[in-house]
């Protein structure tokens, strides 16, 4: 049985005061949500205060990105080791916004996954296709390629320590959600790619769905057998909505 995991990706949103209030509200509503792993990924500069606020609680903190380098003359970068040392548990890698806007290739994402694993973080590998790729029938090839690049870099055994987030790009921030059947089909495809190398790893890896997950559609998505929670953008900025989504994930594990 895989424990569902729900993470809030705050993207470029939040101030110290807003972060403080949001984390406090999430903590206040989390009491009976032990059946789901929950985390928030604030902008980098807000991570230390979120870690401080959540110490000793069941709410984890993650980062939205890390450098592909360990140390050195890389102005503006933040390393996986630094994130780990300030108390992060997760790091998102290869989010479609980083791929599309910041030139992150499959190979760069693979190196980041490797470096995150070495530092003791749990990488959340984000994969997903554009609308054009879906409509031209290339979606499985594209997502398989994104997975394969990481397999080539770290190998199947280390893959057991990853979380995967399937986020169809056309569903991110658009209000368009993949249907539960569309998402389930892709999650099963991803599990199949891993299963060809290790059925045990394929069974163990958690695959989140992301892309316009809201309080009112989370339960249907999480009811699918290969969907193990969600990576939440916009709806993670409202504690009330985020908690409903976490509750849906907890209920799906029963
Ligand atoms: P939305 O939930 O706002 O569509 O964002 C999804 C996402 O990109 C999470 O990483």
C-alpha cells in the first residue's frame, strides 16, 4: 500500500507574513490527516521560517528547485546540500515551468535528481506533455523520455526513493484538469516503464497528479488506483482548499 502524498507548490507567491499565516492555518487543520504525507514548497527565501514553524509537526517543507552543481562559482544558485541542511525534505525537479522558461532539459533534471538523492532529499520528478504533444499522440513518448533520462542517470534501484509528479502542461494553472481516466492511463504507463526494470520499484513509487487539482475534483482523481496524491499549485495557497485536498488523499488510502 502506497501512502498518498500531497505537496503545495507555492511557485513565486508569498511574503514572510503570508507564509506564516498559511503554514499556521494548515497546521491547525492537520490533526487527523496522518494517512497522508503533506508538505509545502515555499519560495527558497521563506524555507527557513517554514522549517522553524513546522519543526516537530507532520508538515514537511520542500524546495521548488535546486542547483545541478554542488558548490562553486554559480551565482544565484542554491544547492541540494544547503536545502537539506536548513531542513527541507523534498525538492521539486524538472517542473514544466523550469523546463519551458529556464531551459531545463531532461539531462539537467536527471543530474538534479541525482544530486538531490546524494544530499538526502526526496526528489519530486515532474513530468508531463504539452497539449500539442497530446493531440499529436506523442504524449507517452515524451513522458517516457523524461523518465528514461533519470533512469539512465540514477538507475532503477534509486528510483524507489523518488516521488514522481505527472503534470500535463495543458492542465497547469488553466482550470482544465485531466480526467481521472486520462491521468490514470498516464500513471499506469509510467508504472509500466519502471516495472519493465523492477516490478517492486514500480509498485512502491508514488506518482502524484498535478494540474488544476481543486477541492472539488481531488477525490475523483485520487480514487484512481495509480494516483497517489497530488502536486497542488493555486489551490495550495488557500489553507482551507489545501486541507480539503489532503483529506481527499487521506480518504483514498482507506
Ligand atoms: P495548478 O494547481 O495551479 O494548476 O498548478 C499545478 C502545478 O504546477 C503544481 O506544480
